[in-house]
């Protein structure tokens, strides 16, 4: 099975202006497709911006809203799948969601962030209730988490036990937590023997300064690629052959003894 090339868009776009962010994503999709990418991933709340305060309620939309339709048009135009973060409205509730749209414009998966970070997120969003959301794409099983979710080892382990090969994590990691991007995320990929695409924002929005350092971390250190702190389109390959070989050499999941770990483990 050939490797799947992924493009990670490290950008905060233009907070508060979804139309501008769609245009920037379209431009990134063109560049990604020209480099042979089959998948483009954008950060947490990319569609609207992260630190937009009360605007989040006005700009939130259903999973099949105008932003999703715009993303679908981009996916079809450039022939690639697109994962992105957005504020989802479902009835009276708002969710911090991540959606995966396929290259023919169909929705492959929609995930609602289960672990909300800090007073800002907890004020505006309702936590999701489904931890493992997956889709099949490019011969791989893809999963979705959002930012803070990945800092809980149980969450990534749940994906590993459910067969996730590539975990997509749109994020908005801020200072002073750069060590999460540089240290925690690669360890999550290694200890769970999967690929992990961690796609961050960059620059300053309101009270938050985002760290950048997006990465595609692999099941072995040799399979990992990391961006710098600024705007960047990071390209890296997800190699099924390397994944299979690494899992055979590092049998963490097979060697687990869940009977010792207590209920739920």
C-alpha cells in the first residue's frame, strides 16, 4: 500500500472572517495537491478563529452549514480530503468540533471535543460525549481528537485500541505549553504505535499566543516531521509499511495487562 501524503496548514487565518479563511484554505489546498498530498488538515476552530469571544455564537453553524459546503467545494476542486476545526451549532448547544470531508465532498466524520480547556472554552461550548470517531480513507483508519484531548493518555490509547492508524488533532496550543507539541505529542504517537497529525495555530489572538510547532509524529522517531513557530504548510508521509513494521517491533498493545489497570482500562 503506498504512503499517504498529508499537508498540515499551520495558520490562524483571519479570526472572525470565515470567508477569508476559506480562501486561504483553498490556496493551501492547491499547494498541497500540487505536492501530491491526499489530505489537508487545518487547526482547531480554523473556520472562524479561536479567540473571537461572543462572535463564536454568531458564527457557529451546523455540521452541514455554509462553511462545510465551502470546504466540500475545496476538497472536490483539488481532489483531496480536508480536516478542519469549527464551532458547531446543534439545537441550543455549541460544540468545539472537527470535521473530515472527503475528496468527493462527502462528510466522512464529525467529532465534538470531549475535554474542554479552560474558562474560555467551558463558557461557550458543551463537551462532546463520543470519544472515538473514525473514518476509512486512503487504506487507513483515521481518527479525530481536538487539542487538549490529546493530553489525556486514555484518549489516544482508546483510539489505538480501536485500530486508528492516523489520528488527526486540530489544535490551538498556546504559550507557555510548547513542551506539549515538542515532547508530549511524539510520545503519544510512539506509545500507541500510530501516526499523529497535530495541527496548530500560530501568532497572537486576544490574550492567547499560539506556539506553532505542528507535527506529523510517527510510530518511530524516524517517521516524525515538525514545523517551526510561524505560518507553514508542512508536508509529510504516512507510511503503512513502516507502521506495520513498527507495531511488530514495539508490541505495547499486545503486551498490555488490562486486568491490572482497574475498571475501564
